[in-house]
């Protein structure tokens, strides 16, 4: 039995960075132009999970920095004239 299936629709998937790896329904898929292969190795999928968590944290940190840049600066104590 083959684990090759047609590519899952990417609109409902979570692509990992700009890689050919997609998480769909809690499972990782390696996606190519000719189809998809389910990733089943626990060590590999564990690394993908960890990398996805790190990317999510980095994206949140960037979003936090951008929101702080949009906020007006607060006055500094002791520098009023």
C-alpha cells in the first residue's frame, strides 16, 4: 500500500516557512508537484513540530515589535521643560 496521495489543498493547510512541508489535520506532508507523501517518522515529525513552534514564536515577536513601533512614544520622566 502506497502513502502517496494527491496533494492536499494548500488553502486549508499550514505550510512551514517556505518549505515543501505542510501540516494538515495534525499530520505532516511532504508536498511536490506530482503529489504528497505523509511523513510518519516520529523523530522527523517531532523536529517539524519544534521548528513550527519556533517559527510561531518568532512571528509573534515580530508582530509585537511592529505593534510597539506603531504606538506613540511614552514621555521620559525627568526630561520635561
